């Protein structure tokens, strides 16, 4: 919130979703570039000394996640974060657990579908 106005007050929902789509597209492009960079480095014979050297590769994925969240909800990420923090602790615990369980279930379903389609 800047000066009493929010980002949604100054843009239409279509413009906001286009901005979210740009974040998503830039994140996907960044992920592909990072993957290409790491493959090129590995192909040249260099391997990371420890797993912490791979952390920068996660930065573009954050943009993908924010873009997807903003496209689905139509609200800026900061508004969602503020609404999440306004919940009571037990509410965040229950909803967060449900989100993790549903996400894990979806990953399993998608992986089973992919494996079944390949066999």
C-alpha cells in the first residue's frame, strides 16, 4: 500500500493479469536460461562444490510462483501476504497444512499420469 492506494486501484484487472503473465514468462525464461547455464557448466566438466551453489537457480522460479499466484487470484502478492499474516496462528497452520497436502497429492497424481502415459 503506497499513499493509501493499492496497485489494483491504478490498474484494471486485465492490465494486472498481463503484468502477472509477464512475471510468469520472465520466470520461465530465467529458469530455462539457468538450466542451460548449469548444463553448459556441467558439460564443460565443472560440477558445483556443494549444493548451496545451486541456490541462485531458484530465483527465477520465485518469479514463476509469484506470477502464477497473481494470475490465479488477481491480487498483488503483497496483499495476499498481508491477508495471510492477518490470520490467527492456528488458521495459518490448518490452511498451510491443507495446501501442502493438496500440493503433494497433485504432484503424485501428475507423476502417476505421466508415468502411465509413458508405459
